[in-house]
């Protein structure tokens, strides 16, 4: 299937600084692709390349099969993390403004946000503002949606409802690109493209990206002392409820604990996405 | 509980900001308060630190100078260098002599900011600013460390480093209370409080909350919403049946913590 948006070996330099280097990425209809990276990894620059707001220094970028243009950008809905709503306008006025900008003036306010139509956008709780921004971005029936951390900060139920909306758009044929550094959002995506230092360093489902990475999980009566021992031994230890998780070989962990006189059960368990991501990014920086 | 809130009500004008909220904080333990925007998380911390007076309930806290508190939007001086921020906090906490230089060096080492000590606070990255703010709150080795959304908007590498700082504080005996909007951070806590609209939806260890999920949870494929009590997990649906009877074609699954949080919110909404 032809991609809605595609980067082929795309690079972008600003003077001596390379923000994106040889990135490949494609979003097709009906899928939710997560673009995952730390701050400064190159996510925003890559999105700006896809939208045609920047030109690649090398490689190619295609939006709906051609170089991005003003007319192809009309087929894209974009929700930045700052939401792009006018805080001093009502929900209905925000809707009308965007509809008019896209040549849709007079379109009725979407049913899902009509309850807040006369409220000032800036007076609504963050979760509702996100829902409004999403509905406004959908008002011109875009074929490609680009969402920046769409569910950050909104609480579990509102977040689940936002994902219902996002999935519904994908089910109706839109392609969705979610840029995020939030692992919960990343886990909701069909597949992930992981960036670090301007490069794509991994791609695939969350399970594929985790691969066979493991951590050592420590259970013991005195996790406080165990944490202190492992921390003093410079192992990357993290508290997890009543257990500790350590991104280091089990032998190193058991050695340190035994020398410190802590009796512990150590189990090698699969890493989670955050642990895999952090290990991957650290490896990239070391390389 | 040693420190914390017990059955606390807070009113703001006519609005009830917190209703019957209990948040325990014990030495060497991490309590995570999780909720969305407007849930009442910051209000809990303001009541805990004494910034506001509850209308009812009990608040247990050490003397003010034994608390380390980092609000959501501040915690350092943007116009001072890292070193000057440390000096200012050390003055405020009346640290002197050897203790002062030892603690400052320790905080610089733990936060990884030794190389940045001459940079202005405002010029640090978001993650470095949060680490410095937490470091400043730890300078006087508080008995109670209170952090309001220390990891919001912070990238994953800095987030792990912040949680390492928090873990170190707990390992040193400090009672820690942290708020967050990220469900997966609750798994790091010894005690989790789920807060929504000023009320506690669920509380306990992560395992308590998981095992307390009422009814049955299932997984369904397809585009249509299987029941009103359904939500998306990737391409598939999660379905909650409070009475334990899942509809035909819905495959039972073991709920995970993300499911438990959504179910607690659904149950709270249903009243």
C-alpha cells in the first residue's frame, strides 16, 4: 500500500549540526505509528520534514506520494503538544476558525465536543482541551493525523477515551503518527520507530524492540539496604513496588548483595519498554 | 502511618477540592499519588506540607525544616548558577562548614550536574532542572520528601535518573510522596493512591490494587465497541464486566495495572 507520508534516507542539517540523519519512516492508512525518542532525538525535525515545513538536506520526503506542498498539507491534521487552541475563544469559535481556514466554514461542531461549545477553551480541564483540539484537527477529515503526546497529563479514563477516538480515526482509514517520549502512549501504537541522536535506532512492535533484553529482579526482606548496596556499586537500580529492577547481569547483582550480607532472590525477567529504550539510547550515546 | 494525610477534606470556596483523602508516607517508602489534571494531586501535597489548612481530617508531618518540597513549576532560581542555587538552599537550611560542602558535592555527583555547576539554572535542559530541584530539596537530608510531578514532560533517560534519586532518598530512610500522571510510574511505588476529582478511587500496594479488581476483564477484537465498559488497548478492546460475566466472544485476560487503573476510574464514575 502506498504510504501517506514517507521519509527515505532523509537528513536535515542546521549549519554544522545534523538534527536528522538518514531517517526512513512510512505511515500507511489505518495504522498508528509511534515515533519515540528523547528530547533532542530529532522527532520534531522529522515531523517538520514530513509536513514540508523544512526541506531535507539529503534524501527524500513524500506526502501523499509527492513532495509536500500547501495543498497536501490540507490533508493533514496536526495537534501539537501545546494544542493550538485559542484560549480566549469558545470551543465553537475555535471550531469555526479552523473550519474556515480549511475552507469548511459553516460545518457543525462535532457532537463529541458540543457540550462545551460555549465554554472558553482556556477554561476547560486539560483532558477536555485535548479532546477539543483533537476534534478540531479532525474537522476537515484529514487522511493523515500527526499527534504530539496526545494523552499526556490527562488521567487514565480520559486518556483511554482519547485513544478510543484516535483508534476510531485509524479504523476509518486515517494514518496516525504519534510523536512521544511517553512509554504508555508508545505501547498503544501498532509499531514504533525509535530515534536517538537524529538516527532511527530501532523499529518494530514494542515486543520486537524489547527483544531479548532482560533485567535482574530482586526480591528480599530489606529492599532499602539492597538498593543502597546496588546503588553504591554503581549498578543501574530502580525501585519497583516491593522489588528492585537492575539493568545488569544477575551475577553482578547477586555478588554485590551477598558481599553486603543481604539474602535475596534474583530472577532474570524481560525488560519493559522503558528499560529497553533507556539501554538503547545509552548505547547510542556511548557509540 | 508515620507522616501523611488521614481522611482529609479541603475546600476551595464552595468547591470540595479533597474529600476524605488518606495518603500515608512512611520512612524508606515511596508513595505515588496518581491522577490527571484537576484530580487534586497538588492540593494533597499542599495540605501535607502545611501550605493550606484542611477543613477536616488529620495531617502528620515533621517540622517544616525537616521537609523537602518541590512544587510542579518551580524549585530552583533560573537566574542563579547551579552552584549558587546550592549555596542559597544551604543558607536557607542553615548548613555550614564541612556538612555544607560535603552535601553540595554529594548532590552534584548524584544529579550528574558536576560539569554544569557554573551554568544558570534557567539554561539547563528540562530534565537537568528537575534533577537540580530534587537535589536542592534533598540538601538538608529531609525526613519527608514531597515532589509534585517531578517527571512530567521529562524525557525517559532523565526520568530514570530522577527515579534513581528518589530511590536513593528512600534508601537513606526518607519518606517520599510523589505525584504523577503516568500510570506506569505507579509500579515504582510501595503505596499507590489513585485520585480523581478529589476522591481516592483505590489505594494500596500495586499488587493490592491489581488483586482488588472486581468482576472479570476480557479482550475482544474488531472495530465496534463490545460493551459500554470497554476501552482500547492497541488494536484490540479491553472489556470489564463488573458482575463477572463477560459477553460471548470476549476472551478472559488477567488484568494488568493499566487495566486496574481504568477500571477504578470507571467504577468511580459509575458511583
